[in-house]
């Protein structure tokens, strides 16, 4: 089957030769028919091998006409065989897992050698200013950076006075009523310095 695949590759992917399209199509159909036949033969041979293997490993059981002791002995033998098969299965699974890990490591090595590296997703990490300076400057960084040291200190009394002043602004409706009409316009004119 692999030889046939190589022939298909050579035929279709190598430099173009001077073959007519109809000839190429007929060859392609013949190759595909041959590949299908070989694939069917391969599946039939696999099935035959499977049946042959199972007949060797599992001979048909003769249970009829056995006494209780003989049945118990047969069960013990079957249990022993099951244990052996389970151990073999476990060993094969361990080998497959080890081979898969080796393949993955080799793939990573090939990627590293090829220079094409898939960037991993970065995680967000919180870093304080001191840790950042240590990472950037290394051993040259001495002391700790206190970012709050240079901030202006505000007393609580000053904050309370500002709140009191802002609350003394008064009611806005009184100001609107006082400025309405001609008297309000006159006051605005006088306040602007127009009535000198």
C-alpha cells in the first residue's frame, strides 16, 4: 500500500510531463481502484490475523461435564491468565505513554532548533516597585522605594473646612429670584463695572 502511495506521489507531484488530461485521468482512476483493492485486502488480512491470534490465545472452553472442583480449578487458571494479560497491558500502556512523552520532547527540540517557537500565553503577575527595581537593576538597587513619601500630607481639619465652605454657598433659588427682572440686570450691570 505504501508503494502505491509513493507511486501516486511521484506521478502527481513531480514535475509535469507531457501526458494528456484524459490519459492522466484514466491512470488516476486505475491507481485509485488498485489502492481500494489493496486496502480491502489489508483489512481482510487484519481480520484473519485477529481471529488466528484469538484462537491461539483463547481456546474454546469445555465446561460441560465438569465437576465442581474442576470448574473451580478452571476459574483459577482463567484468573491467573487475566492477571498476566492485565500486567502485559499495563506494561504496554506505560511504554506507549513514555514513547509519547519522548516524541513530544523531540518535537520541542526540533522546534527550538528550527527557530520557529510558539510563544506561550503569559500570565499576569503583580510586582511591587521594589521587586521591579531589583529585577531591573539587580544588586545595584539599594533601599526601598516608598512612593508615598513624596506625597503632600493633608490634614483632616482642612478637609472639614472645605466641606463647610462648600455647604455655605446657599440656596440657588434665592439667587435666581434676586437676579430676575430689571433690578437683577441692574445689579449685574453695576457688578460688572458698567455704572461708574
